[in-house]
């Protein structure tokens, strides 16, 4: 079992991406921090239709406890963690703590293809040292594939892992390839 943490600052489609990726890994647990709790009907419907196990927490201690429970049951854990720009040091402490507590932790930064290149670079600059890769959402609405190409060219140590390409599950998530970016350009 692996703990996969998704990091983002603003609305980036991260919660949807976490759900889509978790749905591909049956018998997994999604843990959300309090800043991403969303109790609307659409989320409840998604949870029911795909039989997602979503745990909503309010503290880091709760998140770690839920991770431990899930890992003891042999389940993969996906953490939907919204960062606060002013608390980037707290995010670093959280990720470092997870890596000390659990043997397999992967951290993915969630970028949005409809955000500006400058904003996405700012997010990467803040969390790059913590991360193992990048997930890009809303690729289907991207108007500037050149910005994503520039990021991938300049930041070669962080590979793109997945692209979110729409709303139709499971066809709307793709393993990231350079060919897909080039086709968009």
C-alpha cells in the first residue's frame, strides 16, 4: 500500500482528480483536509456511484491516524490536501512527517491547465522540493499547451504523471505523455 498526497493551492480540479485516480485503484481510501470538505449533492452522488471511501478530517493528527488505519487494512491512501500559500512551512512539516511515519509516500502537485503559466510556476516553486511528480487537470479546456510544454521543459526533474481530460469517467484520465502535449500544440 502507498500513501499518495495531492497538493494544490487554488481551485485546480484536484478533488475530482483524486477521486478519478482512487477509483482506478479499488479498495482505496481518500482522506480530505477540512479546507476541501464539500457536502454538496454532486460529491455525495459521486461517492455513491463509484463506492468511494472518503474520510473528511480537520487536523493533521486525524489524517495520519486515518492513514495508519487504512494501511493496516492493506488499502492505498489518497490524500486530497489543499495548501495555504501562507502555510507552506506547515505543508513541508506534514509531508516530512508522513515520509518518516510510512515507508511509501508519493507527493504529486496538482496544476490546472487553464491557470496561467506564471501561476503554475509559482505553485511549483513553492512545493517542488516536496514533490515526486505533477498531475494536470482540465487539459480538455486548455488554450495554451505551450505553457505546459515550457513547464515540462524547464522542470525536467518532476515528471507529469496524469492528465485530466474531461468529465466522463474513466475515459477522462490519461497517463501523461509528451505526445499528448505535442498534439495539443
